[in-house]
């Protein structure tokens, strides 16, 4: 399986980090990263998420998908997914779609833990759109300035872990999704720290894409 991982923000280092995590999740797959040409290096509010959506659609229009078996939109709001999917000739999945789907499996009550205060509404709408209203227990946010956290991997991991602890203790989370493509490295570090499943959305997207390419083939 050859996969195109689309980063809806303009940070090329983030693209490569996410692509490397996708490769590790499915070593038999070939994963190429693609960074959108315009927008912002971090999607922290709904206006920037909308910019990312437009950039994803522009990339999809310009892309030759003939060499690919599937594609991933690797930002947690799944920006541009529906429109890009409509013009993409191969299966395309979003990391929120995949992460929430895994977290909700078996009717588990799940929480999204993230850093982006101004995207809570967008995450809530995604959960409802994907049919998880009955199991979605809300969003838990990290404390502290998002830009400072993103510049300090140790502080980011600590802040996410604290939010996970609150999600379990106060929200009754039976599973947690770490909500954000740029949070992928921290998400990986958190998996072994909790008794409840911590869902990494990029590996979840690889698994969902593998299943959809199998069904489409």
C-alpha cells in the first residue's frame, strides 16, 4: 500500500514527523508526506482550520493520485476531507475520523485531549458528524500557552498527561484520543502511561485506510 499523507499546515518538519509515525505504524506501507502550499504552520482556530481545508482541496486538485492506494488528511479537524475525498480517486481518511472511530469501538465512552482551545467546537461537530454523540464525553484541554507547549516537547507531554488524568478521573473516559497531528510524537509517548487506551490518530488512520483499500480493491 502506498499512501499520501497530507499535512494541512505549512510546517514541513511536522509533515515528516507524521509520515515517519505512519510508516512505523504499518511497515509494509510506503508513506509519502505532502505539505500544503499555503496557510499557517499551526491550525489553532477555526479560521486557520478553514484555510487548511482550502489548501487541502487545492492540493488534491493538483495531485496525481495514480501512484497511490490511499490518502490521509493529517489534522484533527479533518479540514477539507469531504471535498477532497469527492475528487480523490482512491480512499481518503481523516485522523479525527479514524481516531474517534477506534476510541468509540464497542461503545466506549471517550474524550479528546488536545491543546487547541479555539477548536473545541470543531471537534464537537466532528464527533457528532461521525455518529459518536452517544459515546463522546467531550474535550479536555491542556493548560498553558499552546505555542510555548509546542516548542517544548517535555512540557507538552506533561500537559497532555495531566489532561488525560482529568479525563479519566472527572469525565469517566474509557478511551482517549490525542487530538492533533502535530501532537503525534507526544501521543506515542503517552500510550504506556495509562490503563485506558490512548488512541494515536495517525496509526489509527493507517489502520482505517488499510481496511478501506482492502474493501475497495
